[in-house]
C-alpha cells in the first residue's frame, strides 16, 4: 500500500503569530488543493521559532544561545513536499526566507542510505506574494537553492500574486465591496493549481526514491566514475 504524501509549507512572513499574514493566504489556497487529495499538510511560520543564523545543522554547537532549526528540520525531512512561501520586500524575498534557505543548505552534505543527498526523492516549490515586482526573481532564488541541495523541482513549481508596482493592497486585503484582493485573479488561481498538482504528481512518482546509479556519492569516493570520461588534455 502506498504511503500517504506529506507536505510542509514554511511561511517566511515577517509577521509573528497571531498576526495576519498575506503569505498565509497564498499558502492556504495551495494547501487546500493538496488536502482535498488526501495529502497531510503542515504549515510552519518560521518567524515564530528562534532559528539562529548560520549554515550549520545546529548553531548551538557554534555559539548560538538557542536554535529551533534542528527540531524544524526533522519535520521538513519527514515531508515528501516542501514549499517555501515568502513576501517580497524591496524586490527580494524576506530575511526569514533567506535564513531558512541558509539553514536548509546546512544539510547539503548529508546523505541517505543510497549515498545520495538526504532530500533525494523529495519535491520542492515556492510561493511568492507582494505588492511590488520581483515574483519571478524571488522564486528563482528559492527554486535554485532547493534543487541544489537535492530536491526535485516539477514543472511550473512557483506561483504567487503581485499587485501594481508601488504601495498598495496585498493579496487577501478586503476591499470596499467586501471582495478580497487577488482572490479572483485567474493567473494566480491557475498557477497555484498547476503548481499544487505537479508537486503532488511528482511526489507520488518519487515515493520509491531516485535510482542511485550515477549519483551515489559514497561510490564516487570509492572510485566509481559512472562512465565519466576525462580525455587527456592535448
């Protein structure tokens, strides 16, 4: 019997709970699609946790007085799907987004039993929201980081909403007529839907893992070269 798919969304808003988060509204639009398909979904607001800065798995071993990341990492590692979600500030992702990416990178040297990156077979995506330009730039940064440490990125693995450039309403803000900003935006609805389904499809496909031929780092260290040819330089 196939194991249930598990997803974790990390909300990189700068607003601590229980404050309102526009990024959380984007997350719920995506997560609701997965929940309807039986996916076990967890949402974490990173700013609520004392995540120390650094690029080591546990920064208390490197001078930090406290570090919530090791416990959060166990939750990330238990999930088949990881989605990073961030607002845009000054044209870039939030400082919390950057910190989470750095802490994920801390585990880039860890391997699974097949000698592959510890997150091989897991799927990643990015959600971005704001009222200024930069959505694709911010998504690109996160998607690059996720694939670099071993996550598999499905087609169209980013989605989001940005309003008109400059100060203005954010996703989910209530308007005078009672409607919510962005909720009827077809571009956002379509991309959130495609992203959610592609994360689910690929997560299901990779439940058995990725074959280790050619990507077993332990075998590489033992001398296997998996067909790599390095002709003599002339």
